[in-house]
């Protein structure tokens, strides 16, 4: 089988007749930093016969997109699209690749493992480059604006809950 495109070690591989697409991707080192993890194409007789999404496997252990390989199959890893960064008070900080239907804040938060207990949901910041000429920072109240659309290249920051005490009175010194 052949692994081409944005693989860490592209090339031809001789593998067991019982091998699957996941086995071949493992041998080739998987996608490189530019490679897609959501749109890997299995090409057989010059036709795309399956599209492999590694997120279901990596995030949930689900192997439904794994496919049995045949001699002369090619796995093509294209360049990733729709990448967003999620950082701050989430359980899995990383750069994620979202498909077209997932380009919303709530999906990004789900893939990132949700907010930590210390994450402030009333103010999440989205840093965005607008029309390749200016940087814009959006403040989003996640508790009411979960379906906020995201764009390729957005950086989502979940800020921590402020360490302020409310409704507190301190009295010091000599008082009765």
C-alpha cells in the first residue's frame, strides 16, 4: 500500500493482508503538522472509496471509519483546513481541525473536552484575523452564545474565573 500527501513518512509499505487503514497510517507515522486528520482519502483503482476521520478514534476510541486494505491501495493525506486553536481553562488545549458543519464555538468546546471548573463561561475571547489585514478580538458569553460561528485560524481563549470575592466586608483595626 502507499501513503502519500502530508504523511510524516510517505512511501510504499508492505503490510499484512489483514491490515487496515489505521495500521498503514501508524506505520507511516500518521499525518504531519500540515496534514488533515479529518479527511484522509482511501483511493482504490483511481477512485476515492472511503474518507477516514481520525478524530472519532482518537477522541472516543471509535473505529467505525477504519477500512480493510487491499493490494495497491493508496492513502492520501491532504493539507488540513479549518484549524482553530483552543487554549486556557479547557481540558484539552490544542489546535483542532473542524469540518464545515462543526465551525461553531460549542463544537470546539466539546472537542477540547469542555470547560474546566475554573473556566469563566461568561467571557470567552476569540482572536481573529479579519480579511487578512486586521486583528479583531471578540468577547463571547458562552452561556448564551454557544452557536457563535468560528473561522479558519481563530484562537479561542477561555479565561479563568476571577479571584475576587463578592459581597464581602473587611473590618480591621480597633473597632467595636
